[in-house]
């Protein structure tokens, strides 16, 4: 399960683009805390702290304790806006949550035992259809990641969501089908050889058809020549 992290924040007394620019000039990242049937709370947070959490890859699936002037709020990061040039965080949206809050979150899939996977050992290729799975769960029960065991899959097999164990109380948002997460595809070399063989067969067939047409045309010309030779002979006999 995702761990709980702490993040310090300062309240902002003004909102709007001008206040956000002032926060950035002061070396902070403007943010807002919303939800929980309470009015939005404008905040500013430390950009270095946000960047560190983003680097973990679990910023959006980790419960956060926001310390705002000594008052603690439990929240989840729901959105981060980045500078278009330097890719630094420019704004963060936090959602107030409780332990019982049901949320929708995307959780990454990790593929285990690739080294013992029969299909991969035979030269197959892991074709990942979904790198993340959208789940519904309680805010305090977000899985850090999902694990797919590849140890029994061969070339041509598909890994479905039913093959991936989910923690209690966690369900995928897609429930009407057993959707595919990944497949073990045939080796690229084998596919290329098959394509080349098919192309060679097609070329041979086309060449055979061309030779047959040429032979037919030659026979036709020979026949016309013979008929022409016979006509003068017939006239001479008359």
C-alpha cells in the first residue's frame, strides 16, 4: 500500500493569476486544496519538495499530510501543471480525502519474472497494452503498484486483468470485460522471415504468370505466321 508522506504548505491570502505569479517570484509553487465539502484553500508549497515527490513516480497515488500553518489536511495530488520550457512544476491541485473516501486512480503495472517467462526465453516480445490500470478504491488503500507474474506465459498468450491479483476492496473501473494488459508476441525475426517468405512466394508466382503469358503470346505469334505463309501457297495452287 502507498505510504503516507508529509508536505509543508503556506496559506495564500490572495487568489488569481497575479497572486500565483507573486508566489512563483517568491520561490514557491502555488497550489489549491479543494473538496471535502469545504471551500477551496489557496496554498503555496516548496518546489523542491514537489519535485522530489514527482521523481518517486508515486506522487498521485500516495496519501499526503499537508501541514498548513500547524493544521493538518489529508489529501491526494490530483494535477500538476508544468512550465512549457523548463518543465518545472507551476501549480498543484490537492484533493481533500478521508480514509473512507472512494477515489479513482491510475496505478502502474510491474511485470515480474521476465527472466523465467517461457515465451520471452524463446525470443518472444513483451507487448504492453496498458502500462497503468485505472482503479477504484479507498484513499487509504491505494496500491503502490500492481504485479503481473509472467512465469507461466508463452508466445501467443495474453495477460488479462484477471491474471493480476488485486488487494481487497480494489476494483478496476472497467468491469464489463476481462481486458488485456499485455501479450507475448512472436519474435520479430520470425515475423520478418515469414513476411520475406510470403513475398518470395508471391514474386515466384508473379514470375511464373509472366512466363506463361510470354509463352502464350509467342505461340500466338507463331500461329499467325504459319497462317500467313499458308495463304500465299494456297493462292499459287489455284
